[in-house]
C-alpha cells in the first residue's frame, strides 16, 4: 500500500471518524472502502452511458423493445 495525503473539511473528517468508530474499522479502511464503492458506481454509470449511446446509434426493434420490457417487468404486470 502507499500513503497519500487527502485534505478534508473538519465536519467530513469528524463524520468519517464517527463512522469508522461505529463500524470498528480505522479511518484508512473506511476511506478505502468508500473509494472502492464510489469507483464501482462510476464504472457502472460509464457502462450504462455506453449502452445508452449504443442504443441511440442502433435503436432496438419494436420486438426487441417489448422483450426487454417483459424481462424487466414485475411478474404479473403486463407491459403497455
């Protein structure tokens, strides 16, 4: 591991320390976990954006669209 320096507002640091204490981990572990979670969310958003742009370039046929709606629908609820 490498050591990095991060500047935080006093209130954010206080909240981080309280959360770390509550979950019985140290501040560094809390920040590592938070950064991992944030990077994962960013990757998912990037993939969703790529998929959205792909569908704009090549729109799904009506049959494909209805199939996707059916897959994504709650059981027992019909697509409009």
